[in-house]
């Protein structure tokens, strides 16, 4: 944060700097990030807004063994080893079922919270991890430019609605996902809730209490009409209040039931805490990696789906207990599916079309579209019938109430979520 101290009166500047140094703010960077202060100061108008959680299944999830066409004999013929037996499938209807490890998603389906969008992809599918993921993140299949992402452009187009607050946040990653890269708004990445805490630095308990007191006095001091100093006082005060709020929320926060002790389970628990604290963002991004299952797929894929189902089920049970399950939607995506026919290493290779899951108590549970025809393949892969940009347009327009055309650089037919 840059401030023009030369515009302050000398006495004010000396007093201000002296008190800042005394508190340790100058030396220790005690205040939380500026984006947090601004978000907390200006998020009042968004407290009832819808929230979208984007969950990336990185590596290319095998959609055919996720939502299984158990009544199709061609499925078992092409997957003699990897195919899930009809008796083991968690049946959704007479044609389709979920992998046996997706008991969490099956429970959400039975509660009316799960929707499945089948046959999702894009024309002329690319089977490279990096290029296909860039396509899903940028929503530009015909252009290799990666200067911004689809959600970034959506946030840019709706920037006036944010009034300076942070519209989105990426959790558990060191690098901002391309989907959230924008030109007009700033999107932070956060590893854990520790990044949001107010730190008084090092010292004994007495020193830390005194330092906290001085920070509070600094924040409450009158700025006497100086715009720079007033901004710093307001930022300090807001940051302290926000840090206290998040600390209190974290301390008082009790999930509806224990989350799984998995990476995704813990990330979604952190996300639930942030949503409960109501710090402002309307879009969150998390990822589950490991879906590139070229060999010995059965065990690895089952474990990943178990992690996915268990974490998402706990997340929505938690949101429901906090009265938030109708306000939040979680949407999954992956860069591509896998080939229909298993390979010689008891795995599957890069494919094309797959499915997306939508989870929320705020929409009608449904299965959108038919399962792709296993007798009519694209070079051994499932053919798509729903462009992923149709799903993006639906999420933007019907859920977030943001314009979709600036984000997707065109108009796409939407699904019916209501």
C-alpha cells in the first residue's frame, strides 16, 4: 500500500509514523491484506447475493465411470476390467447410476440438491491437458490467448456492482487460476485462514496486548481532514474489525458434522468458514487434482471420487445448518473425459466429452440431456451435445445475475435451472 506522507502536516506525519512503528505495523506488516479491509468495508450490499463455488477436477476425470450408463451393454463390452458392475452402481434411474464411491453425491441427489449435465464439451476437442484446461478457463476454444479468463471478463463487465470489494477468491493455490484473471478487478489467492489473521508480531503476552491496544488507538484516531491519513485510519479500523470477525467466526464456528480429513474436505471446510464470515466474494475457486488415470485406474479413481463425494456432502450439510444451502452453488468441471475403451494398462487415455455436477438447494434437481451414444464415438471418445459455454452462461445469468455475453464473447443458449 502506497501513501503520500509528504502531504501530511509534519507534526501529524511524525505522530502517525511514530505510533505506526510503536505498534509494529511498519516493521511487521501487522494488518491483514488491503483487499480484505476493502471487502469487509464495502460488502454490506452483497450479504444476500448468490455465491458460486467452482471445483476443478484436474487431470481429466473419467466421466464414464463417474455417471455410469449401467443399462448399456456396450459399456461393459468396452470396459471388461474397469467397468463397474450393474449391481454395484448407485442407481439414479433405469439407465444411469453413480460410481459406488460417490455415496455423498447420491445422498445429495436423494435430497434434491444434485443436478447432472451430461455430454458437456466443445467443438474440435483438444486432448492436451494444458491446452484443454486453458480452453475451459478462457472459454476461447479458437484462440490461444491466455490474457484473461471467462470469469475474469464476467467480473470486469459487472465491476460497477462490486463497489470496490473483492468479487472472487481462489483457495488453496499459489497461483491465480486463469479463469479468474481479470483486467479491472483484483482477485487474491489464499492458502489458509491464517492469511486473514491480524498478527501483532513477536513478543511476550504483555507486549502483544499493548501492541494490539496501540493498533486500535491508531485506527480510532481522528484524521483531521487529511484524505491520506483518513484512508489509513479507515483501512486499519476496518481490517482490525474484519480480523476480529473472522477470528470470532473461526472460534465459534462449528460444522454440522465433521468434515473428512482429506485435502478437499479441509479446503471446503475453510471455504464454509469464509462464506459464514460473509467477507464479500461471490465466487470461490478450489481444485482436486489427480484424475489423469492412464494406468491402474480403478483404485485411484475410486479414492478420488470418494474424496469428492464425502467433501461435497459435508460442505452442504454444513451450509444447510448455517442457512446457506440455497444461497450457494457448487459446480464441477474437468478439462476432458477419458476414452471409452480401456487401455492395456488398466487405465484410460485422454478423451473428450464428460459431465458437470451442479449442487445447490437453490435450484431444481435434474439430469440435463441424454447420455452420449456409446455406438457413435468421436475417434473413440464420447461426443458432446452441450457446449460448456452454455453452462457458463447459465451460471452467470441465472445464478449470479451477471451478463454472460461479455464473458463468453458471444451468446449461448442456457439450461433451465428453476
